[in-house]
C-alpha cells in the first residue's frame, strides 16, 4: 500500500524521500533500488530517468538533506543565536533519537559512513555540508567572543569542531547502545566547558 505522504509529492521527490528514509533506517548498502521503488510507488524507468544509478540517487538525497537543513526545515539545525539555543542544540538530537527509539543517528553521517574512496562526488557533497555546518557553529562563538561574552582566548572554529564531533559521535553511540546516557554526559561536559569560557556581565562592565 502506497503511503499517501509520498503520493502528494512529485515522482522524483517520492523516490528521494523514500531513499532517505531507508538509508537512514538501514544504511545505504543494505538498501536496494527495488526497496526504494516499492516504498515510493514508482518504477524502474522513472528511476533511470531521474537518477541513472544508485550513486546519482544518493547525490540527490544529500543535496535534498543539505537544502532542508540549511532552510530550517528540519527539527534539528544550526540556527544558533543565543546561549539558550546552544544549550538546547544537543538536546534536540537526543530528543530526536528518543522519538525513533534510538534506531537512527544523523542521516548525512549514516550515508557518509558508507561512502567509498572512489565516490568523490558524494564525499564532496558531505564535505561541503560539514564545512557549512561548522561555519554556523563557529559564527555563533565568534559573535560572542567579539561582543566580549567569551574569553579572548576562545577559539571559535575549534569549539565548533568539538560540538559537532560530540553530536555525531553521541548519536552513533546512542544508536549502538539504544541508550542516550553517553551522549547526554558528553553534551553536558561540553556545555560546561563552553560555560567556563563565558565572561560574566559584571566583568564586562568593569
């Protein structure tokens, strides 16, 4: 039975969304084209018309995910403007994993984990997304440093790397353990470290 959600979309979008869901759930290598066609209610001729091959479909999925995240269309993202936003950033990923019974991690990370050494286009897709997401995190820390809210010794890019590594690693560990404790502990320690770099309002006013 075809999911009505997919029927409301174009044929190409239905295939992309079905593929993303299956890749996210069971991985790229474990997902066949036939499974994607069955889930999206489409045919092989349509698949060949839009994507040519599986790598072409994966590329389209990565572009689709990139645009959705950059556009703020996902429950998790990188639009961090305040300290409260930063504090809730990790929790959004933990809450997402709870909502799917800890059976999934980051969709882009899941795909990236299976990209082979000769799939340079896909590697570039993921690299561009990581560079953008890192820049969003670093921008927040740079703005807070420039405003005097963080120590002059703060290194925004390195803090961004720390946050992203904890998020990606935490999601993987949570998926493996089916338990968020390690992710939650790592996120708490990261936020405490960031807090140690903050400058109090009293100190700024001196």
